[in-house]
């Protein structure tokens, strides 16, 4: 069970690294605009805001990686950062785009559940 929890946490960390790349570096490029359904005008106007969002996603990924790398005390760290991801995903789904619930909140909740069951 611990292996499954660690794999789930690692996948969520990778997801948030991917979101960081999309928001910080590809926001106004075709791939980023497609991922978020943006017009070129909106992407250009909101590029700085998106980079800030991407940085926060990077912090979430870093926290999960920190938790995975710290065997003796990493469980509370993983629980904290996964909880942040779930809350952010629910808030994003309620205020920005419902897809965030399925892309971020539900996978984060599954990983959180696995961590809680494993430890």
C-alpha cells in the first residue's frame, strides 16, 4: 500500500510540474492556449498572472517531492500538500472551470486517501 501511495503522490507531483510548465512557459503558445481554451489576446494579457499561478503549482509539486524524499517525517508533509491541492482544485472548479475538479482535486483526493490508508 505504501508503494501505491508513493506512486500516486509522485504522479500528482508530476502533474503539477506539467501545470507549472503550461502556465509559466506555454500559456500564450498554441499548446498552452489549447490546454486552457484561451484566445491569443487573453493569453497575452494574462501571461504574468498565469506565471504566478504556475509558480504556486511548482511549490505544490516541490512539497510533494519533499514529502517523498523525507522517509522519517514525510507523511505529514504529503498530507498537508495533498490537502492544499484538493482545496485548490475544489475552489478552482467552483470559480474558474469545472474540469479542475477532475484534473486536480479528485486525483489529489485519491492520492491523499492512499497516503492516509498506507500510513
